[in-house]
C-alpha cells in the first residue's frame, strides 16, 4: 500500500525483495522524494507491525532498501511465452546492490548520489 499510495509502481516480488519504481508508467514530479519517502514510511510501518506481531508471538523481520535514480528501459519485455512490464538497466542493478550493501553497513536504506 505504501508504494502505491506514494504513486509508485509495484513491479514484482523476487524472493524476499519487493521491486518498485516511480516515474513510470506515468510521469511523476519529485519521483525521487516519493521513492525515498516510501522507503522511510515502510520502515515506520514495520515498527508498528513488530508491536502487533510481538503480541502474537511472531518474530520480527528486517528489510533494507536501495534507491537509485537513472535512465533505464521501461516497458513490456519478454517473448511469446512470457511477457512482463518491468525496468532493465545498470540503474536497476545499482539499486539492488545498494539494498544488499545495507547489511554489512548495518543500515536500512542507502540512496545513490544520483538521487
């Protein structure tokens, strides 16, 4: 909900990852702020969920975010057997690497300088 409410597009779930994008398919002014705001709002919501889960005996979880701004390919990609609306490019890979870099740094969100 946080992604959609911030005008983001929920792309897909990849294992324990949520891939989302802003500024496509519809243009969005200040898409960088929207993406960073969503990342922070999700962390706030996670704290709320941890309180609820504690009462139910559910262990807490963590998640990390990588935000990058770059020109990427956006659209329907695939073949005759499978097609998917998504984004491709080095900028997407950098966002993924930023997300992963949070773990050794002990952080929950890293934002590229380009953003």
